[in-house]
């Protein structure tokens, strides 16, 4: 097929698939698996959620050590409730020098490029394994990446675990070797309801939650004041410390009723050189030390219940790898830095794989309405992937 036809065709099929994280991803990955199998890859789908979700693992090359993983996620963030769209989110639109559609930047553009590169690869020339790893549920806590990292040795069979991974998240072709993790927990304040005219006979859970919010806000101040290493300061100059976010809050029934319950969610982004659960433990200790009282009922106590944490770990990969020197050379980049978001790389790093993040998508376009991608960066991708694969594991474009 001529030049960019396959690239546009594949990417437009990917954009058309509704792979919003809370929907299904399996059909899109089955289609990618069929293509990769046709190109000569050994493919496996790792399924969960009654088969509606999947990761795709496609392997080619000899059973040698030091292979390369090229990875991306197929799920996208929601668009139905996002204001600002002037185009059809699930239709790839080419206008001027940009491509539009949900996922063009984050990160179906890169997946389309991977497929187009795979189509052109001469697999017989691979000297070490090449693994395409396409995941689901990245946008809701890197859940697919966690599953893939845990089971990868078994899925690869006789192929030794690769030590290097390239994740094509949107970086405008900058190279990142580090990012913070993301973790979080829920807090439920429990009180005792009643008529608002008799506050001393109840415990207002919203008041208890307010004390908890203040305690967690003070923890944020401490984390900022404690400072961090020079490395973390250079990687995350805007906030070289763990940051906290209150995501949602709900509670109470009416303005003349004592609120019986109030729940809120907290997420935080731990530095990759620290124990990622340290902030959780400190938050729990701060809430346990708090008197869960309502100002209106000083003699009575409510209760604060903290959920177990979820965690997607941060990334702090080794510098100076073979993949780094090849990417620097191909991209004309001289330095690696810290990404402003979390990726599957934290889980892959936990499985002993050094990850670099670099892709064609525009950093400021991810998760935006009318998400778009620069056409030149898009069309340059397959050749770039072919050259990097050639130089790292030894296969180039076929004849
Ligand atoms: Zn992404």
C-alpha cells in the first residue's frame, strides 16, 4: 500500500472505536492483534472484566535477552460530557496541518504509527525480540499496565524479559525518563443525623469532614516545606514535592438537617524517589490524630474512615541506556526530563524495565476538546519507529 494510506486508515479505525476507559477496549485490540498477526507477530490478548477489556502483547524476533518493548494505551478519556467540542470526537478529521479526534494525541496516533511500522518491518532481521504492548485502563489508574507488568514473563514464554521500553505518550517528541506516581484514597466522615435546630444532639459529618480537609491541607503544606533532592527539583521544577488534590465531595440531605455522612476523594502524586505510600500513611496518621467533632456538638464524636489506597507508581528510569542514545539521536534531543503526568511506565519499571516516554502527541492537546495532532509529526512517526527498532534490536524496513 502506498506511503501514508495505511497509516491514516489504521488511525482512523482506532479513532472510530469508542474505547473510553469505562467502555470496552477488547474489539479495538482484537483488530490490532489481527493486523499484527498478519505481519508475522505472535499475539496474545490478556483479558479481564468478562472479556470486555484487554491488553495486547505482540512478539517477534529470536528468544534472546535485551529485547525492546514499544508501548501505548488504547483507552481514551471521556468526551460525551466535555464541553467545547466542535467536531465529531470519534471521526478522524484532517484539516490543514492537523488531525482532529479524541485520541489523536493521547495516544492512538502513536498506535497507528506502530502498526504502520510493524507492517514495514522485516522480522527476519530482528537480532533481539521486539514486543508491542498495547494496554487498556491507563487513564483510570494504569490498571492494564499493572496487569501486563505482573504477567509479562509468563506471556512472553521463552522470550526473556526485555529491559527497555519506549512508551509513545504525548511529549511533542521530547524524551522523559521520569514522572511522579498517582495514588489516592477515599475518606468517609460519619456523624449522627437529626434536626438542625438541635445540633448538640447529633454530629454533623460535614463539619467532621471539614476538619479532615484542613488536616490534609496542612499535610500538603508540610510536604511542600520539607523540600526534596536536587534531582527531583530539576525534574519537577513547578512542584518538587508530592501534591495532593481533593477530587470530589458529597454529603448531607438538606440545609435544615444534620448531615449524617460526608465523603470525599483525595489523590496525590508522589515523587518517584520516595515510598509512594508514605503520603497515604501520613494522611492516615493525621486523620487518626484528629478529634472528629462537630463545632455544634462539642461533647460528641463522629468517625473518619479511610479506604485502602490505589497506587500507580512513579517512574525514575536509568539514564544512558541504548534506547536513550538512539532516541536522542533520532529526535535531535540532548536531555531527558520529567513528564507532567503518570504512565504505565511506573508498573513496567517495577518489573525491571527501564522506560522512556516520547511520542508525537502535543502535551497541551491531551484530554482537550477538539484534541488534535500535528500532521508532520504524525506522518514522520512510522519511519522514526522503524529506525529506532533497527538500531536497538536490529530490524529495519523490509524491501
Ligand atoms: Zn496517555
